[in-house]
């Protein structure tokens, strides 16, 4: 192990009681919130939408807590620390994506549905096939996103507790999975929302503290910070220019374009973000929550510049890579360096920032699990299997059982993905969401001619294309940083499938609609249009 990493683990070892205390305090505090919220969860509306009682600001805070995941805090900081300018492209893509969500889907979705994306699609189409497709897509996207959070948790806690064995890392992933099952099955949307709000405040406070300490070290001179980062990286001026990661060949340039398209369009199709619009009482509050989220998320992503370039300036790249091949430990190691590598303050700062990152992971996995279990219970169980005859109690019980199943799957896959960059993994989830969910949502809300057949072609076609290309991409095999580095069965050259799979999703929606003999329900579309624009009749 690299000397600095060994020292980080050693320092953490000396202060292990403090580290375990900080982690325990957060876990216990969030469990208390969850149990309190669980006691107030009486109906399906409480479990799925928090009783629609949250204000625009509260929901905006929760949305930002849901969105600023391990990818933002650990993955982007690591990507900037290793690749400079090209790493910052993740921040830009994640932020710009919110404009698409605000302008296209936030208000119409809040007005048109009750609890899930399937509600909107099923409004003017055949219930059972469309809800099955929407539920399947939601679960697949959520599991891709969960992979990133699980990988981040394994890396983070292993660094702090000095765990180097694969078995230990897998045990950590399993612990996170168990905690998320508890959060969702007991607290529902109310508990998850409060946990996300607390976590957003902690994460922003942690980022502000690190940003302040980085800038203080360079006398608040950004030019000095960037210059030192470029020198320390060993890449010189190229570190501050485009092309270090995505400009070497034509393929990497295409990969960058594919990544950008997936990031910008993906947010508007992410299930755990979409269901947040149902937790507010009005469409105006939904708009307000997105505006709050853009402000908070924008400020945070600006701070990732200081975190990433600060890590590049103060830590050698091989030291970051020695700790984690994908760079996911750059932010915690930066905290150690800012406090002093051989000092108690360094260990305390490392423990505090890592506890915040762990809080981030727990809150996001809870949101993701809630989105997928809600979609299974409400769309597949209640409306497909039970054909609308399930009671609210049966529906909530189905959601809780689904939570256990989805938790188990994500633990297994998270253990396999523990060495991949978490920002890259999240980008894959964005690509799948933009390929399968976004075309169907846009066509349902804005295209009168759209039919059930078009929706099914779009969802399943986008889903199969995106997931299929990922399976045969360098993310899974063929590279030292792949999920299976010792085998090579990849034939698709790009790491992100968005450039191909997103146009395919949109195109198949059109082809499926034009080939179908189904007559669109014009009256239902007119009703949906009025409802999506005005909120009349919204639940």
C-alpha cells in the first residue's frame, strides 16, 4: 500500500473510536428519524409521497440531497484530481441536466401522476403492459444507480477502517444494503425525505469547509491553485485543457459526446428524482423545489472544482490511484492532507468528511430503493398482478418485500462493482434513464398520436439497447478498470452507450406508434394535456 494511504489508514486507526462514533451517531440519528416517520405513515400516499406535505424549499433540499450522491462527492472529485478539466465535465453535465428537468417534466409530471412514472403513461394507454414496462425500467435504472453508491460505500469505509480484504469490502456493501432496506421499509417517503434533507445540509457544510481550507492554503488565489494542480499532476498545462481523458483518439471524443448527452438528458428520466415531484402539494411547489435544487446543486458543483483541483495540487496522482484505482478516495484524502497528514486534526477531518460521504450514500440508496419498490408495488403488483383490487395495506407490504429483493440484488452487484469509478457508474444509469424513460415521458405528455405500442417499443427498446451495449463495453470487460478485468468480451468501443441508445429509444417510440393499428384516445389526451398544464384534477 502507498505510504500516504498507509498513513491515512494508520491515522484513522489511532482515531478509530472517533470514526466509529461519528458513523454510529449518523446511523442512529437517521434510524430515529426513520422510526418517527414510520409511525406517521398510515396510507399509501404517506408511504409513496410523504402525504404531499413538503414545501417547495423542503423538497428542493431533499431533491438536492437525493441528487448529490457518492458520484458527486467522491467520483467527480476523483475524476478532476486525475483528469483535470475533463473530470469537471461530469459536474457541468449533472447541473445542466436540471434545466431539462425543470422545463420539460417537473410541472406536467406533478400534475399528471399520483405516485410513479407508470401513472402518467397509463393515463391514456393500456394499463397492464405500460405499467409492467415502466416498473421494469424503473427497477433497472435504480439498480444501475445503486451500484455506484454501493461501490462508493465499500471504498470509503475500507479506507477508514483499514480493511484491505475483498471479503471485508463486500461485508461493508452488505451493511449499507441492510441499512437502506430498514430505512425504506420502515420510514417510506417521509423518513427518506427527512434523511435526505439532513444529509444535504451535512454535505454542503462539508464541501464549504473543504473549499474554504483549500482556498486558504492558496491565499484564495485560484490561479495558484490551478497552477500547482497542473504541476503536481505531472501532465503540465494539458491538465487544465480539454482532451486528457476524452481527446486522445476519435473513440474517446465520441465517448465524451456520449457521456454529455446521457448526463444532460438523463436527469429528466431518473425514477428517484421523478417521484420527488409528487411529495409537494401543488405544481407551483414542484417548480419552486426544482429552482431551490438548481441553486443548491449549482453551488455544490462549483465547490467540486476546489475539491478536485485541491486534491490534484496537494496529493500525487499515484497516491490517489494506490488508494483506489478509480480515484474515489480523493476527497477523503484531501481532508487528511488539509488537516495535516501526521496530525490528529487530519484524522478528525478525514473521519468527519468520510462520515458525511457515508451519510450521502445512505440517503441516496434509500431514495433509489424507494423509487424502485414503489414502482413494483404500485405499478406491477397493484395494477398488473392484482388488477387494481389490492388494498393500501397489501400494496405497502408488497413495497416492503420488493425493498428486500432489490436490496439483495444491489448488494451482489455492488460487490462486483467495488473498484469502478462511481461517477462513471452513475453516468451509465443516466444513459439507461434517458434511453428508456425520457422518450416515453416526452411522447406521452406532448404527442397526441402516441400509442401503447409506441411506449412499449420505446421503453423496452431503449432499455435493451442501453443495457446490452454496457454489457459489451469496456466498463464490464477488457480494461484494468473494468468490472471483470481478466476477461475481454467487449466489442462496443464506448464506455457510455447514450450516443446510440438515446436516439434508438426516441426512434423506436415513433416506429412503434406508426406501425401500431391502435387508435389513440383523443379525449384522454386532451384531458391529460389540460391536467398537465393546469393541475386540474391532480391528486
